[in-house]
C-alpha cells in the first residue's frame, strides 16, 4: 500500500530507488534493514486472513462514501516506479462509518499485481488464496497532519479490494479506459491527466461493501509505519483477464506485492453481513464439536468401521509373507517434486507435482501415484509421543505418511476401492548425538514453517528437497503390511498400509518446529482395534528361517535387537 505523492514528500520515507520488490538489493526480506524502517515490527501488513479464525464484530456498521460516484475527482495517473497510482483531487472524496473512528479524506488509489505469466499478485490472501490483483484506496484521517497520522494506529484507513481475472467480460467501460492509459505512462514517473470519464464507484462495480474484514496493520511499503486501519472487502471486483494482464505487460513492473506477514496475536474481525465458515467440524484435542471419539457421528463417516487405522503392531503376532518384496520408488530422488507446503488445520502437508512421483512393487498389485506426504506429532517437549501407529504399544515421537493413489483411478474412485490408496508410514525419532545424520533436507523443509502459521496457508517450495533426502538411509526392505483406513475423517477403508520398521532420525530442535509454528499438539488418532485382520511382515523384518512352530519365540528374540 502506497502513500500518495504528497505524503511521500512530507514524511522522510526511504527514497524510491532504495527499495524494490525484485531486481535490486533491498527486496522485501531486507526492508527491515533500511534506515528508520518499521518493516520488522510485529503488526505488519499484508496478512493472510484465515476465515475460521475471524470473529464477527457487530460494531462494524455500513460505510458512508462521499463523492465515490463523481467522475471529476481523479486528477492523474502515475507510474511512480513501484505501482500505478491514481491521485485524487484534494478534499473531495471522503469515507466514514464502518467502525472507523472519524472521517477520512481519500487521497489516492493504486494496484498490486503478479507477472506476465498470469500468476496471482494480490497482497492480502484469504485462507491462503491470492487473487490476481488488489486495489488499495488510501485515506488520511481528517484533522491530522501526515506526520501525526503516521504516529497513530488509525492515522490512515486503507480499503483493499481483491480483483479476480475473469475469462470473459466486456472489453469496454471504466477498466478499459483505465488500462488504455497504461502504455502512456510506461517507464515514466510523471502525471498523466485523465479525461474524467469514470469514478471510483465505476471501478468497484457491484461489490457488496457491507461485507468486509477489519484489522490493524501497517503500510505495505517502506517504511512500513504501523498506522493503518485496514478494511478488506470479501467480494472481489470482476475484471476481464485481458485487462488485468496489461498491468504486467504494459507497465515495466512485475510481482508488485509484499509477502504476507505474521499476524502475531492480532484479531481479524468481520462485519455482521460477512458470512464466515463454521468452526472446525473435527479435531484431535477436544476443542471442537467432534473429537476422535465422536468422528463416527460426522455425516457419511466410516470412522466406526471394522478395518480402521492406526493400529498397534504386535510383533509376536505378525505373519511373514514372501510376496512382500522390494519397492520401486520413481522420482523419490527428484529435488523439485514438492510443489508447496500447506497448513491444513490439522497437519503440515507437502503437496507434490502431478504425475511425477510413483511407487510400485513391495507386494502392491498396482502402480500408485504419490500425491502428498504429511506428519503426525506430539507436543513441543522433545521426544513426546506423537506417532499414529505403535509397535508393541510403543509410540514414537513422530510419523510421516506418504500418500499415493492408484494410477488408473481418480481420487473419488480410489476412496471407494479397498486398495485405492497406498500409504507408506515412517516413524521418526530424535537423532542420537553419537551418530548424527545429514539434516540439510529437514532444515530446508522446516524453514518454510514460519510462512504457514495460519490455517489454510501455503508456501511454494523453491529449495531443492527430495523425498529420498528426508528419508535418509532408512532400510526400506523391512516393513509391516496390513489393510486399513484413512486416519482422519471420513476414515474410508481404502488403504494398503506399509509401516517401515527402521526409524528416520531427525534433530530434536527441528521436530519441535512442527508444533511450535502450527500451534497443533498431539495430532494423532488413538489406536483402533485390529479385529479379524492380520498384519504381515517381510522376511527381513521377521528374521524367520525356522519352522512355523518356532515362530513366536524367534520373533520375540529378534525384536530385542531391532
């Protein structure tokens, strides 16, 4: 969000040439190091708005907009080196109401966008979703000088409108008129006089302005003063894709947005007219309507079935199976296979690129396409129990699940088939100091966690990380096999489970980052009854070479040396 030219001249902010979004020394990650910068403080903008955490505020009434419909208030359009800015005639346009403490004079509006490949470029995001563009209408509290406004938490009121690029639409009207001027200002930092043929209302269109989110934050450009009361409207402005694309192609600027900042304890509220999603329908830890003991009550739930997961693997009762041979892991060594990391509201999930990673063999009757992997853990106390499966009633600190679906089935079809999914489970425990292993991949993975603190947030993975890097030297020829279910609602019994015997060793400090950054604790389902099922094992895992009569004794003997 930009201050108007007048404001920039009055507050000694960082010179325009001293910072950028990309292509210079001081990109957003370095803004906090600029002179007199507030960009490293705790109440920064933009943010990701997690709708399940938003609270309705009945003291947020409708706004009063003065002269938003006037076609005589837009004075000029400027390329200021960072964005396209439309400056308004002074003291003509005002806004009040909406829970604002006073009346505000609107001074300018500007835009944020992505790149020439149609990537999204809004500054704020909703549940991790970033729109194609965002328009900010900037106003200053009446009665305050600009210097005074920068020192008050509500010195500025900024109205954010998401812009959704549509595949169709009429290439005429106010947005056509606005974008037609973009070529005229390319590479320039000067004013271009408008013909006054459209108003702010014309640009906003039919957006419902009674539905909005509210929080307190900062300017989104240096020096990032924490002096803004933000209003983010829920409904986006609909603009044809051909017109939104002109911002990145006609103006010599791309990706003109600051990454989202941590909320750091701030509460986002919403107007009474804003629809909010229901609370979590299920959870692990008794803070919602349906904890694990009540999952079976959820609509269409299979959580009370007879072949549920996870289970306790009793090594005295497992049966050797010669058909459990070696796996074939395709592209498990691909360091660009992970597309993004997400906070699902229940776990940390790493989503893979489509149709790249596969698994077969290992007694599986089909080829499976790997779609994601995720984790289960305990608390921030090191070595606290958190795995889903247990072995001889021993629960490990963490468990990693690599989820694949049958290659010849859609996901819906796979969920209706007893072997539609194949899940590889790896136990994780603390790396012993006496024999440290390479933790580079785990360090790369966990460094993204600060960007996914909020539910439904996600971050693109740019580091080189393969699944093999995370698994390390774990023996993948010794494992257990049984048929079971998903371990989260709706618990469909469609999974061929493989639980590997040897554990992954991870630095304890890295393991604690899972609960620390997500705030989730004890994210595992309790053990389910085995019922009539049999757990099988590879011969290498059972170390059985004697007659079946000696089987129980030898399994017990071997277990003490694993």
